[in-house]
C-alpha cells in the first residue's frame, strides 16, 4: 500500500490551521494545548498521528480525538503507534510492552486484568477486539497524508522522488526525514522523530524546526519520548505566517540568583549515538570524548553508565550547555538529582544551572 492509496486533499488557505502531532496518550496535555492556542470552530485542526502509546491515558486520548473528528473542522492522519489494534498478535508486542507503556496496558487497567490472566496472546487480542473493533476500523479509515495548497502533512516522511509512491510503512516510520530532501514544491510537515534530535549550533531544543531550503518542518516536541519533552503546536495563520506554542508537565521553579555564562561552545548528543570514552569518573563533571563524532566535552558524571562491554555510554540525550538565568524568572526543572547542578528547560531549550540559583 502506498501514500496515494490513503490520501486526502484539503483547502486551508485563509484559515487559521493548528497542527499537533505525537500526543502519545496525553489527553490532558493535548486539551491544555488546544486551550492555550485558543482552538475554536473557526479554526482547522490537523492531528499528525501517534495519538496513543507511551503516555498515561491512551484509551481516553483515543476516545477524545475521535469525538473531535466528528467535527467538520478536525482532521487526522495515521501514525505508526496508532496501528496497535492491528498488531495485537505480533510476536514483538510483549517485548515492547516490557519497555514502554502502551494502549494495551491501559486496556488491562480498564478491565482489571494482567497479561498473566490470559492463556495466550491470541486470547488477549481477541478479548480486546471484541470491545474495540469499532475503533480499529476508525483508525484504518484515516488518511496517510493530507495535502493542501502549500503543505503536505505526513507522519514521518516521503519518498524523495515521487511522494505519492511513498510506501505506507515508509510514510509512517521514516527516521531523520528533516535531514533529507524531496521534490515536492510544498512544505512537508512531519512528526514521528523528535525535533530535538536535529541539533543546531550545539543547542538541545524541543521547539519546532523549519528548514526553508529543504521545505521541511519537524513538529514533534519529544512528548513522552524525551525526559525534557513537550507537546508542540504549529499554527498557520490566515495570512500564511507561522508561529508555535507548546505545553509540558515539568515542575516550575523560581530563579533566586542570576547566573550568566560568558563564553561556551555547547555540544549536544542524542539517541542513539551514546558511546563515549573516558578515563576516570570525576565527582561533578568528567572529561569525555564522544565516540561517533570524536568530540571532546565535559559530561555530568551522573549521566555516564557502563555499556556492558567494559566501555561507557551516556544514559540519555545529553547537553553540556549552561543557561543564563535572571533572578525572579521561572524555569522548568528536568533533573534535580545531580550533585551541585540542576538540568532545566528555559522556553524550549535545555541546559544546566548551579543548584544554588534556584529556590
């Protein structure tokens, strides 16, 4: 099956259009974002797929989104995570459930059962579909892409030569599309792969990324995928101009002491390139070399872990940026478990400050 087989054309010029992708089971966060952007019946809403899995309320999010889709101004394209009702009998499902919270976990909570209560995966799948086959059918009616006068909305990416010939699997799962190219004379708007993975100037930032030269916009804020992630909204104004909003659930803390960095050259390393070389782990920061890029940098020692072969790796995405903050402003706390320093988010940018600057 190809993109052209599940495809919708839509006219949006002159209308305020809100685009949100990768909600990942966070119904309340999604509702907060809709309220923050002032979504109304006069707007169009395009949901870029992956409404379920990873978050706290996949079933509630699913129900809410399909209620929204009954409105004439709401549209949705499919994402790879939205296909779980078609994948209940796949061999990989139980292993995946050991690593991530899924829609199936929500179902088990809803019926007050566990995997051990089922004699087989077949029995579990049959049980789920007896109740939720209607939603399975609704997911399967979703388009793979929506094309407008100036944009193509697709979950992950398109073929670089003929976008309509893009295989469905490619459209839903392509990694790193923001770094690639295409022949379509329109902007391609994608989610799927967190925008923070596309590091610019060494900065770890969850905001929407726009590449005008390649005509690609990446809007996934890393919600439920990255510890510092957020849920982004791309807003296409009636005059064609673009802006964005975001929400997250990270705790807010006040800055009580200003902190300024005079000179620094920041580095950021994201999944999956986590291998590093070090000599000895120091109490606060350790000198390291990032294996993939051969970059020397200082890593917060708590972010080093053994790789199981005698070497070392980063435990998460990592940035060595220090952020300027002013007394009286408020920031989001990402990690306050490290000695002497706190990882924070200011706006959409992640970095470190000394612990004494926060209340």
